[in-house]
C-alpha cells in the first residue's frame, strides 16, 4: 500500500499479537482479548494477501490518518455506522480541546520581549507545534519553538503532542539549542516510523537581547530592524529523518523595537489559483508594518492573507508568531 511501510506495520501487529497471547495464557480468558486477537490476525491476513488498507465495503482506500492511529480498522469514513461516526466526532472534539489547552499563554511580555502568536488548524486538529518555554532555574533564557509535523489530521496532531512533551522535558536540561535539536531528532527518529518527520525552529532569547536560532528545515524566520529585513537561514535537515543529525545555530542581537517573524508554510504556501502568498509578499508587509506591536502586526497580516485568498479556503495549518524587543 502506497505511503506505508507494511513490514513495519506487520512487525507492530505481530508484537501486539504476542502480547495478547501472553495475556490469554492464564486460566480466565477475557472475551475482549479473544476478540482483539481475532482483529489482529485479520489485519495480518489482509497484509499477507495485499488487501490491507482497503475498505471491505467499497474497496476504496481507507484514510491514511485513521490507519496510522488504528491499524485494525477495515472501513473508510463513508461506511462507518452511525454510532461509529458519533464516537469519531466525539474523539475529535476532545482532541481539539486538549490541543488548545496545550498552547502557551498568548500576548505575553517576558524577559524584555513582547510575544504574540496566531494558531489555526485547517481541520479539527493541527500538526503545527507552537510553544513558549521558560527554562526555570537552569537558565534565565526564554525558549520559543515552532514546528510543522509531516502529514495532516489526527496522526500529525499526535506527533505534535509527542514533540511538545519532548521539548518540555529537554529544555530544562540546559543543553545548547543545537544539541537540543539533535537530541529531539534522535528521539523522534527512534520512536516513530520512517515516514514521520518535522520541520522545527528553536529560538533562545536572553534578557540582554542576545538571540540564538536553530532551524531544522523550517520556514526561514525574518529578522527586522532599522536597517531592513534579513532571512535567517536553515541550520540542518528536518528532525526525525536521520537518527544521528548535527545542527548549527545562528546568533544575533535584538535592539529595542527589533523583531523576529516566525511562521509555518500555511502562510507562505497559501495559494490562490497558481499564485502563492510567498515570502516576498511577507517581507514587503513586514517592511511597511514593522512599527506595529506583535498583536497588531499579526492581526493586520491575517487581514492581508484573507484579502489575498478571497473566498478560497486554507488547506494547511497556520501558525504565526512575532517576538519584539521592548
């Protein structure tokens, strides 16, 4: 099946089968485990005969996001029962509320910086990662993390949650952001399938205006000051592609009213007919509006994006963040 490593899925299912069989070795056999074992055996049989990932009702492919979450499903969304559809809708509502609760407090003034962000999923849940982390007693620095997980929907949102947990745990260790990125890449590579990766951007901001940026294949942030606008180049590959990766970093110093503009490709790759919003349009907007507060800057940028797209709906998650030195 295209887009899947069936050997890896099969090994996961075999591992699950062995665990269930171990649980069934006792004197009392729970019926739900017997039924689960039958489902696993059925999935393994579908892999062997080449029908895995195909709806048993209409013979069309099952949605990939759903298969990644539950490798045992056998029907596409169009052929779920009413009860199954209701359960899926309820799960999505809960997932949406959990994801929103994980977002950092907005419109903050921290360490001498004003920070404002906009986070908007294209669907019910998002694969974008947005975080503001205080290192606590290990450092006076502030860490900002923006990322974009490969794929869309539920599977991407689950990986986003995984990334957040990693960085919340890793930042207090006091690692340099290049080592922090390398460690996160190794952990993501070792804990997910080979098809999963994420572009990621880490900003470490000191109270004195000293800034370090490590960019793993993410959209290039813009540094705006009195002298103009500069793109901050990437420092390495997206995380999770290789288990052993090295990353550099970029250092700069923000003076009063200087700012950084961070964003996901939901902005620059927003498309109307054959035209993308693009980085040049963003740079021109930043040049004309650099005096605005982070909140007013983003609010006005969203109007600019809406005017560009017109009636065309966005097809990708969108995250924007502005960090401005007070």
